[in-house]
C-alpha cells in the first residue's frame, strides 16, 4: 500500500493567494459567453486573455 494518498483528477490551478474578484461593465459577460467555443469555461477564456495581455505588454516595453 502506498504511503501517500493517490491523486485523482486534474492538477489544481487555483491558488488561494491568487484569487481576484473583477467587476465588468454591464453586458461584458454576455459578450464573453457569446464568443466561447463549445464547452469552453468562461474562467479559462479570462485566464488566457490576461496571459496574452501580460505578454503583449512585456513585449511592448522591450521594444525601443
């Protein structure tokens, strides 16, 4: 028998120290839902959008 419990399912991506609440203008969430691909979680869309924006801004800063 193993000394540690078996892990089941996906790796956790939600760190309690990394939580944020964001408020959007009326209609924004409906617009986001309107562009999600089938079965895509809204939270995944938001995470990807934030990562793209961070990378874009890092790139903008590095250009002369």
